[in-house]
C-alpha cells in the first residue's frame, strides 16, 4: 500500500485507473480522490479504517477522499476511477 498522498488540492493527480469494486481486495494505492461517472451509492474504506457509504453520489462527481477499498456490496455507482499522485 502506498503512503498517503497529499489531499491539499493544490497538486493535481498524476495517475488514474478504472476501478472494479471488490469486497476482498484493497486498491493498489491509496487514492487522492475518486471520480464517480454514474449516479449511485459508493461504499468505501477510508485510509483511516472507517467504512462509509456515500449515498446518491451524482454522476460526474469528484470526491477528494483518501480510500484504500471500494466495495462491490453497497456500491451502485458506475464508471468509477481512482486518482492518486
């Protein structure tokens, strides 16, 4: 797992990857943010360890959150991308 990136917002993300939500695997890197392309709920495990569901995230939303997992169960949002430095 990568070191927590800066979430200051002053530096742009330099990497992005499409995410296939998983109930068993963490992301390869902790995110700087998450892009939600399609409306829905987004269940994540934050870098700090909390698991939370962001409900009814609108299509085309960038969430500046540091997460280590995006869950399949509890996620109905689509076209999700993880961004990091």
